[in-house]
């Protein structure tokens, strides 16, 4: 998402982008906690090729974040809606953002 896109976005319109498979993958991150995309796919019985790109999209939207690295794979975790809203509003107004947010 480009800065101009963010400026023109509202939190509600940002949330409206999380539907279908994105919503399913976000729900899985929130239910199962932190892990790699490969681990999450195995836990929920989804194809890795469905989980991985949706996770990237959710990271771009701010609903999931990279918390560490495990070898060549990233370890991801969901961010609560309240935290996403706070981050979104802070970015929109140009305020400094706390990078170490507690996980869902």
C-alpha cells in the first residue's frame, strides 16, 4: 500500500478488504497463534499456496506481522483489530508507532 493510498483509506475500507480466503487465513492466525505459513497450513488443513499469499496480503494490510525468522521461513502472528486500527490511525496522521505490539 502506497502512502497516498493510505491517506485516502478509512479503517472501515481497510477492514472491508479482509474477506473470503483472507478472512479465513486471518481467523486461523488468530486461533492458532504464531508460526510459519507452512505450520499454519498444516494445522488448518489448507494448501500452503492458499495460506502464503493471503498472509503476505494480511501483512501488507497490517492484520498480521512478521515476528521472527525460523531458518528461511518467517514466523507470523495476527494483530488484534484494535491494534490494527491504532497502527492505521498513527500512520495516517504521521505519528510514531510502537513496533512491539502484543500479539493476539
